[in-house]
C-alpha cells in the first residue's frame, strides 16, 4: 500500500474526500497565496483579500464547502489533505503558507505533536537564513502554547540556530541567546492556552548540547565561558568526546595557550581516554596549535609520525597476510589527510622551505589524497613578495619561479581543484610580481570565465523518489553543491587597470 502522504499528493482537484463521505472540493491552496506576503514575528500577515481563504464563517452545508466571497474553508479534512500534501515536499517554503493560515485562523489545535516535529525538522534542514530562524523560533513558541514539550534534539537544534548559524560571523548576543535557551530547557515549563503553568518537565542537556555551546564560545574567543561549560559538563558526569576536546584545544591554540594544550593532553592521557588514538582531526588541531605558536619542531614530528602510520597502513592493505610489526606508540598514531598536509605545507612556507613544500604537495597522491585549494593559494601567495632586487628583471631565479608557478597552476587544473577568489588574487599577483604580465592577464581572463562555465552547466536532474531520505538528500545536495562565484579583489582590479593603461 502506498504511503498516506503519497496518496494525498496524487489527489485530483475534485474527488471524494478520503476523510469524509460528503462531496468536497480540494481546492489548490498554494497558487491562491501571494509569495510576497511580509513576515511578522515569524508568521505571515493575515490575508485581507476576498480569495479562497478569508475570515468569514463558511456554510458547511454547501456542497463544495465554499461560498462565493469572503469565505474560508472550515472543512478540516480538506485542510489536512492540503497540509499533508505540502509536508510531502519537505520544503518549508511550500509548507509555511498553509501553516500560517492555520495560525491566523486559530486552527493550530488540529495539528498533532508529530506534525510540529515534522515542521521543526524540515525547517532545520532548510537553508540557514534569518527567515528560517524566525520560523524556527515561531514554531518553538507555538509548541509551548499548545502544551507540547520540546525534545532534547529540538533544543539542540534551536541552540545551534540561535547561536549564529545564519550569520557569517558570530556576535556576543548569539552566545547570550543560546545560554538563555540552555537555562530555559532545564526548567521547561509547559503553559496552557490561558497562560497557566500546567507542568514543569526539565530537559537535561546532553554532550551535543554542551559541544554546541562550547563551539559558539570558541568562535567568539571566549575561552573562559568555554572552560566553564566544560567543567559544568564534567560535573554532570557527562563524558566529553573528541569534538569537545578538539574544540577546546583549538581555542587554546588560537589564544596562544600552548601550556593549556599540554595540560589538557596530559589529562586526556591520564584519564585513559582513547580520543587521541587514531583520531586525525585531534592530531591536526594539536599540530596546528603548535605550528601557529612557534613550536615547529613538535609540528614537524607529529606530521612525520602520521606519514609513517600512513605508510604502515598502506603496506597492510597491499598484503594483508604479511604481518607488519609496529611499535605500540605508532599503532596509536592516525593517518594523514588533506588538512594535515595543509598545516604542514603552510608551516614549511613560513619556514622558508617553499621548494620542499612543493615536493610534499606532489607526493600527496602517494596516499590517494587530493590537495585542497587552500594549499595552492598558500603556495601561489609565497611568490607574491618581491625579491631584494629593485628590478624584477634582474632576479636570476625569475625564470625558475615562473616555471614553478606555471607547473603549480597546471597541477591545480589536472587534479580538478576548483579555484576561488583567493586563487585569482594570489595567482595573478604572483605573475605580476614576477614580471609576466601576459600570463597574469591570461590567467585573470581564464579564471573569470569559470563563472560563465558553471552557469552554462545543465542543471542536475532531480531524484524522482518517494523516499523521505532521498528527498532530504536531494535538497541537501542542491544547497551545498552550488558553485561559489569568483570575484576579483578591488586592489587586483586596480593593479590590472594600471598595467593595461601603461601598455596602451
């Protein structure tokens, strides 16, 4: 038997209602609603039009369930049919107009706890923007008014969104708002429609809750609040995981507290936790903290251990029958990934070991790793600085450097690494600083045409499937696979204009 929402999605415009025995018209809802209706506190304004839905009662004795003008549908089965059809799309932009109609006409009582959970879930899966944040907070408020208790995962999602998910840079008020929700969930009073407290069901925070709050505090460089949250987490007998420790270690490295990093690493080893064992992310965080604070020998040593561990894993994969002996310490070392190479190459470039760093880049395919665009940008940027000679033409290594830059650019295209705006700036500037104006202009034009090529690509065909998981995956891929546009920096445009003007 086909699923209920699939049957609802195929109901024709006029048919026998599946919920009642009377003849009803299931009128199409969404075409009659304007898409430009303004939002107030997460809800749409009531519709002051004489269209399908207005504010006058309907004569339920009418065969169609509608009157000519100034009427609205009170046929709840027909409304729920429209609602379930919209839920089938899992698109909150299509669901929200109908939910707004329920809200403005005091019909939220016909929605169940499961309906609110679906609305909450589809909103969290939608694009991170202020409009969806308002929708999420409005849903949370409506659920409390209905007496529906928010679950732990819903509180965690609300903290994540309120804590700055919809903005590029987190601000202090985001942390304050998130902490306020953190306190509210622990008292969590259920209020009825008359505003009276009918129950008090506190929700105890989980490891995910504390990790979300610690991450928000770290983004603001508020290490003191992050540490307070960590100690509060331990006092509740919640076991921190690798995400907790990696976030705290990252914040300490960002603040230059290498001693704090060593102290936390010692606590991890003494406690017997295995969060550092075979955890590449944790090693990358620690290695980055050492590299950023001048402890390059420690960073070099960690990377070399990870390379040895990768070699060992490669030998085991080639010949599983052959027993490769390794020390106990080496068996706890994770393998390298692209981020490990990025940290290592960046450290080598700052340590005036650019040629060695380029060789390391070319050796990434040994472990089947693809370089990231950040690695190429770092190497391109290392050629931007002028030499000690006043005239670039007198630089004896100029031809060698130009050849190296060309090879790096070719490697980037061969490995199909997608460039970005930083690539245009570093690569074109490198050619200009080395005196190769022709290559600089050609590269600028080539990278500028990348945007046009991406726009001309045929749109990806949508997945025609009734599976909820397939629809969610499709929407996630559409939101995350949109190519970013390459925009030239203003100072680069000014410099190129000067070069072109001088040549005329």
